[in-house]
């Protein structure tokens, strides 16, 4: 995922107090990254959508205490920290 820079030159709210759509898009991207950084579960429940290189998931089925895994550089597979298949 390529997190865009915050739209600093655009007001966050319009004259009616509504959130500007550019800011809404950016906030949604930040929230997706936040949610993915705390996501965990079994191998069967690994995410299959909104994948990007480097996206982390804590797989509770791996090893005695579970292990963190990441999407590979093409976001097509999950790998352990050493790059081997998870």
C-alpha cells in the first residue's frame, strides 16, 4: 500500500463543517494500516483482500505461541521474517 501524504493544503472541513473528501480518503488509508497492524488469528483466517507488500498479520496457528508473518513483495503470499513461506 502506498500511503499518500496528508492533504495539507486542503482545509480539513468545508464552510459547513463537513469533512473534505480528500481528508476522508486519507483518514481511511491510515485506519486500514492501523487495523492491519493489530490483526491476528489462525492460518484459516488470514486476510485475502487489501493486501500490500509488508502487510503484517500475527498467525496464532504457527509455532507454540504464534508468529508474525508478512505479505511478500508482490503481495501474493505470506512469508516469515526470513522470507520462507508461512
